[in-house]
C-alpha cells in the first residue's frame, strides 16, 4: 500500500497558520507597531490606532448578525468575542465623550473595513478569514500590547483604555483557541474554498500592514 495515500491530511488550522505566516510577520513587525511597543510613541498614537480598530471591528461585528445561521461562517459567530463595546469605552477614555464626532478612518482602514463588509455580505468563507486574523490575533498578541500600554501610559490593569484586549467572556484563552482551531479544521468548505480562505487571510494581513504604514506616516519619529 502507498504510504502517502494513507497519510493524514494537514489540519486546516495548521495550513492557514503556516501559509499566512510571512504576511502575518510583516504586519506585526511594522515600524509603527515596533515604535509603539518600544515606548517611542506617545499615547496619542495608541489612541489613533485604537480608533482605526473601531472602524474594522464595527464592520466585522455588524456583518455577524446576518451570518449567524450560515453553514460556513455561523459557527464562528460568538458574542463573547465581540469587541465594539469595549473599543467604544476605550475611545471615550482616550479621546473624550465626543470622540465619535472626531473619529476618522485612514484610507487604508476604510479599504480594510470595506473588504470585511463585502465578505460579510457576499462571501461567508472570506468573512471567516477576517474573523480568524482579527480575533485570534488580538486574543494572543494583543495581550502584549495591553501590557505595554498599561506600563507606558499608566492605564489601570485591564481597565479603561485597554478594555479592547480584555476578553471577559472567555474563561480560558488557551482552551478557546483550541476549540477555535477545531472549528477551522471542520469548516464547511472544500479544498478549493479553503485555499481561497488562506488567500483572504493573506489579504487581511496586507490590509493591516497598510494601516500600520499610514499610521507610521502620521506619527514619524523625531530625528
């Protein structure tokens, strides 16, 4: 018997992580993120970044309502993940009660949010790609940002200003991520559609990189 014929297929959760690794690394090692985490930027840069997240998550979570019963995206719609209310509380703390009147999306952020909205409306599997790149990233690496922000700008631990990074509805992040990877492995999509999901993950990370690039342009380090 041909051993290759019986070899287990690579789990989709592994495939999606490894295939998008380069794009993920490019996003998380952007100069803006490095400068912010390195304490070389002020709280105004952190506030502007938080503002951009609000536009993206508003698109992601507004689209979730119509996908709850979808066979592909529906299993991923989990209200304990929703971040918009926490972002709005953070922005009120960072920018003041009138923050909505002054909030503005960078061009790259507007393009990112528009793509999320498009996937939610027309392509549930593409929505899964954006869901994965955002929520699992902020549940994992986002904790590093929270810790640095608390120490750099004196926010109360898990308090206003960094509530976006606090997933109160998730008792064990490690267990949740295991369950999420299991959902990915069982996603209701054939091999071709799964490859398209991987490609959309790469596109999502490219959108993130573009946002970071424009933030870096707004907050250049002094010579």
